[in-house]
C-alpha cells in the first residue's frame, strides 16, 4: 500500500534528519579534504558521498557536441506538421524515431530518424489519448511513451507507433513529471506554500513515485523549493491586495531520475543527494565550488531584462519600483538543472550571470567523479542525453522553435 508523509507523521522528520546527515557530508564535514586528489570518497553508515575538487578530463579529453545538428525539425511556416509551439519535451526511441510533446497544440508528434514527419496523436480534449495540459513525456521499456497531463492529473501510455495503451488519473496531488525510472514508475513533483507568508519565503517541493497506471507507490520526501517574495497591501487592518513574484536568482529544488535512483538538490550549495526508489538515502555528489556573488551589475542587468517587455511608458516606473523592492540574494544558486544520461552520468547545468549566453554543463560519471565541462548551443534547452547524442529545443533568431539532435563526440 502506498504510504505518504501525512499517514506517517514522523516520516518527514526521519527524512529531515537524513537530509541533515547528507548535508553535513556534502558540505565536507568530518575532516580536512585531500586537495591533492581530484576526488575523495567518503562513507558514513552506508551513505557514499564523492567530494570533487578537480575535473578528470585533460586537454583533448572533453566531450563536445557536433558543430551543426544532425537532425533539425521546425519551420516558421509551410507544412504545419513541422511548426512547433511549446515543444517542451522530447525523447528519441531505440530506432532513432523522435517523439515530441507539442504542448501548444496538445499533441504528440512522431518523426523518423531523419526528422521526417510520421504521425500526430492526441489534441485538445478530455477523451482517451487527448490532453488538457500536456506537460512532459518519458520513454518506457519497449519504446512505449508515457505522457503526463498536469491539468487533468492523468498519465497516458502509448505504444512505439502511437497506439494508446492505457490512460489513468493519478491517485494523489497534481504536479509535474520529472521522468521515469527503470521499472516504469514515474517521479511527480509538486510545490506548495505553507500559506500566506509576507516577505521572503521558500515553498516546499514534494516528490512522489507513481506507477504508470496512476497508483501512488510512495512519497520520496519534501525539499526546499522555489523562493518567493510576497507583498501585502493593507487599508487599515483590511488586506486589499496580495502580489507574489519569484525572487531574483531564486533557488529551487532540482531533480533527475536514473534507472534505479532519484537525484535531488536544493541549489543552496553544490551538493546533490541520491536516493533509492524506496526513498532511502544511499549517496551524494559534492563539488568544491563557491557560488557566484550577486553584484550591483547583476542586479541592474536583471532589472533591465525584466523591464524589456514593459512597453507601456506609464507602467515602467511602477514596475521599476517593484523591482527595487525585491530582496536580492548575496549569492546565486550553486547550479541549475540536473540530468542523467543513458549511461548513468550526471549532468549539472552551470548557473550563469545575466548576459552570459553560453550554456555549460559539468559532467560527473556514473560513480559520481567529476569529468569536466560540456558546452551546448546558445538558446538550446537539453531534453534528452544519450550515449552519442543530445536532443533538445532551440529557438532561432526569429524565435522559431526547432527540435534538434546533435552528435555527442567523445574522444577515445
């Protein structure tokens, strides 16, 4: 039977102490590090933590992407089957077929290995195989596709050729699908606030494991989620308005799934915890890294970026006052998005200053030792990483979406 933290009040307490333990390990407690080594493995009560100081790659060892994509799907006009809108998730099947969740049209689209359109499944609606709020997709064994509808809180499984196998509502909170584990179960996360909190607050992000038939299997813990700033306007003792906005350079919880583990971090420091499918803390990854300091130039660049879309001259002064009231942190998040590739390597996106348009990923091997940096194209959002490819969405200079596949080149 599925268990939740509300059914077992002490579960969250146990997880909290486990998190304190891993935080201590990830922050390097327990002795001075051996900085002569590139990495050091520490073990405490069966929890294996790798502390990383220097990348293993030397000159000529670094992985890189091909100069141009080997597959490019997307067009500004013409055949509508190649016009993408909200292509926020995609997967490549074992035969090279690419499936994309085109959320703007609430459709799944299939393309062959060369990028030629094959078929469309779904569409706007509440019927079997249709979507009200298509979120993300993931590949299951046998090249089946699972799609999550965040609006209807429902999962649907399709065969490799697009046939609908089953569709079922989730027996629990509505959230976002982070990925699928090797046994076909799914990681769904949901961020919640503890109520109206004036000023700066941090929401809680809860992680749940579901079967792909919709059954809640287990709660995988609660984590420090996104940072928000709330202003309450009053007239005397009466509240007349409430406004909330994401904090500049906000920290949030980051998640990734491998065949048999959950990776979770909160971006406060460069540490990522590893849990089993049952929620047991089994390891961690740490990098000796100082988060970027937020400078006055960073704050001004942030304000300029936020004001860029405010075209009403009368609205700009008020928007500027709002931006000046925000609580800017002293440091930026330690990292950004995290991904696991098909070989179990951990990819951690470097957090970048405003104006730094070059995406960089620090790669750790399957044993959590730091390898080095891989750069991806500007305006490219990584969606899947295979043994020899990286698949994702890119926007061109006109803002047109393209789904692109790059070769991942690994020097021998």
